[in-house]
C-alpha cells in the first residue's frame, strides 16, 4: 500500500513539474536559473583565471625557487585551489538556499532569484508581502558560508497580472 501511495505521489509531483515547465512562467524561470548557473560558472572561471595569472612565472624562476625552498609552487597552487573552493562554496550556498526556498510553503522559489558571490547572497524577484522578504532573508542568513544578504525583492500586489 505504501509503495502504491509513494508511486502515486511521485506521478503527481512529476506531472506538476511538467505542467510548471510547460507554462510561460516556468520556462522563463528555467531560463533564468540557467542564466544564473552560467553567470556563476563564468564568475568561477574568471576567478580561477585571475589566480592563474599570479602563477605566471618564468620556468627558470620556478626551478630556482623549487631548488631553494620548494614552497613557491605549493603556495601558489594553494591560492588557486582556494579560488576554486570559494567559487564552489558560493554555488553550494546558492543551491542550498534555492532548495530551502522550494521546501518553504510560504515562499515561491519560482519568483525568487538567488546569487552568491564571496559569501554575499543577493535575493531578487517578487514576493507577495513584506513578511515574505523577511522569511526569504532568514532562510538565506541561516546558511553556513553566508556573510551578508542583500535583498532587492519587490512586493508584488495581488491584483497585478504578469
């Protein structure tokens, strides 16, 4: 009986997801999420490239330093690794906040955009009340790795149509 119920719930959830993504707003949100992922990827790539520029040493210099101390390459590699770790942490924070917004019945994850850069989370989009802004900011502030939350969320009147 539990298996049938679980299967039924899965079918209903799947049908709901298909319905959402076939609507104009669902496609728009999927496209927006894709753009956010693309922007995060570009940001991570740019950060990595900036760190790799620091590593632009002549091979003779590298050989001399390695022969003398053996520390330059490791120190620089650690710095480049930190850039990758920072970008990964930002992406992880963004995904975790989006997941919590989806799980929150009071907030519409489809209308709230999340972007994280160096631990600073920016929330944008629309909500139905000022209380929802507070709830969304609280969800973001509760995440590990978040230093600051900036909200540009706008209260959308219930009578306005998109």
